[in-house]
C-alpha cells in the first residue's frame, strides 16, 4: 500500500469519525462538569388565575400537598411577578420573552403571532434544537396562536363544563349572556359528586399521561407544556375538594376599599368578568356576605383540585422513569383578587394581580430552597434555554436566572416591571410605584407604596412631601422602561 493511499485512508476515516461524533453530540449537551449527558426534558405546567395561595407560600389554610412537595424538591420563588395581568397578553409575553407595551400584548385576546410575527417563540427554539414540542390545555390563550410551534397538541380548554344538574338547569334558564361567547351564563362555582376525571382538568391530566407514555421510549427530548384552566372562573370541582375547607379556614380581606389617598383611576375595572359572566352576581355593588364566602371557599377548593391533578401528573412522570432528567416549571399567568381593595378577578398592577407563584425543580439544581430574589416571567424563556444549553435570540427582554437555581441568594435584577392597559408599575423590595397613564402615554396620576411596612398596599404615599424625591426617581425608571418597551422588536 502506497504512502499516499495510507494518508488518504486515514483522512477519510478521521472525517467519518468526526461526522459521527458531531451527529451524536448534537443530540446531547455538555453539563457544567464538561461530561456528555442526555438532553433534559422540560415539563412546563401553567395554571390560570393563581396567586401564591399555596401552603408552601405560608398560607397554612391551604391544602396543596403536591405543590408543597414540588417546592421541597426544587426552588420556590417568593418574589416572582407576571409582566401583564391579563391572560392573552401575559401568555404571549411568557412565550416570547418580550414585554408588553401600549401597542403590544395589550388585550386579553392578544396573540403572539399577531403582535410579534417574526420572533422565535419558546417552543419554536426548543423545536429547532431537536425537541419534540407539545401543548396540552391552555398555554397560548388562543388555540390557533402559533399552532405550528407544537408537534403534539391537545385543546382541553373548556372551563364551564358543569357536572351538577342544578348548575346545568341554572345555565339553561339564565337570561344573562356571557360577553363575546354568546353562551348562557352559569353559576360562578359548583361542587359535584363526581370523579376527578369528570372535569376538563382531569381529562387533560389523563391525556398528558398517555402522551408521556409515548415519549418514554423515544430518544428525542420533549418540551411538554400543560395548561390547567383551574382555578379560573367558574370555580368548579368535585365535592371532596370543597369538603377540605370550613368557614374558619377562609381568609377575608381587611380592606375592601381603594387605598387611602388613591387617585380616581386607581381602580382600573369593576370586575366585569365576574359580574357579566355568571349568575347570582350583582351587576352593581358588592357581592353578598354569603357569596363572598362561597367564592373564596370555591377558589380554595379549585386550587386544591389543581394541586391534585399536578400531583397525579408528576407521579406519572416518576413512574415512567422520566423525572430524573426533566426540569419541572410550575407557573400561573397572573394573580387574582379575592375582595382586596373591593375587587375580584385580575386586571391591575396591585400585588394580588401581578405577584404569582413560581416553582422550578431541575436536575443538578438546589432543592428545598425558597429564594427572595426578584424575577419576572419574561425571564422564563432565557432561563430554560440556559438550563439546557440553547443560545437565545438577542432581542429577548428577559434575563436568565439559572444562577439563582444554583445559588438562591444570587440576584439577577433589583426591580420588576408590570402593566395592565394604562396602568404601569415598577417595584423593588422597598417601594411599589404605579402610574396611571392617559391614552397618549402621558402620566395622569401616580401611587407609591411602602413595601416594607405596607405590603398590602393600603396607603398611597406619593403625595407626601418627604417622598417627592423618591417619586421622581421611580417615575424616571418607569419612563425609561416604558420607552424601551414601546420600541419595535428588531429580529435579525
């Protein structure tokens, strides 16, 4: 064999080995210790209208054993905030990693594909990096929003699937029509002596478990997004979850009026979602004492029902042997008022609307830790990409907080920003500063709350002379963020 032929053969063989090695490496990622490891799966569990009303967050009246267990197996974020307190806009923001503005992600019916048509969404970037993507339940607000992002899809969005015969009769005989849907309004809550699988979220859980079984023997990693509709109105669930709570367990707001010294437009809405969509709710004025008790109890029960479904899902993940290589993220699209400041539902920049739960359990990260580091939901996109080693687009507004999962005392940002229509807020651990805008974006009113001594935001102190300089500083911060958020997204 000639020397030339030997060299030629060696080059060809080396090239072949390099090609094979590259192909294998593309289906794996380098861990922090520079060893080759399998790509992590992502289980992205979203819920609707849930504030941090879990036992693990200090609400000891709540029966949430499965989510408490998840928190003990990961990192619980005590200062997580949603960027927009309305479902469609919030979900579009989460899935794009981009802030809302006066012209983007503004309404509950906002679509990511409409407001940001050229961006790479969270599922898209995982799909481009070899993941099987799946959406089951309510992830995007609209089922057809960026539908091609998902390889596998299950709708499961019905939340008015009443099971109690009395509820069905009330709905049939109702003269109140739900806005935009054209359906007869039903009761705001119900309990039925049925199995967990009878309601939408039970059916959803069973469908997702079947999907996980299909993934078990696949060598392709998955990004599986599961969107529970509970505890969204109507608060409906099997009777056994209502039986968990007595009247003595219910916590009622100790201030049912707007904050002291609040400007006229500090209350952005009259909770029309509840008034117009459900029977037995007055079109004006407060709900009755009995209805207040019923709504709070049924909200609690709905949270416990959701907790049970999440527990069933995670147990299936463990049984299938997928848990050890799966990062689990638990999030909610925004919070919910339960009578605070005289309001119900969401649609504001007060704490009850923007402060949300966030629990992340990820292989190799800290466990049984609660962090007070501030994070925003736009940070979820870059964080998940960071965990699995995917490079993110430069235009993202969010910032990875992977380092907090490794060291819960680490701080990635000192303040958060949120908005709803013409209400905007900048908040840090000292102050929460709100501005009420005119439609042209100019400032009409402001509010300032002391988050050390007045976490429930009872007293607006923006007009106190001694706070003039504080208002000036925070107003500048808010304007800078407003100007930044209003810029068009440039995709290169």
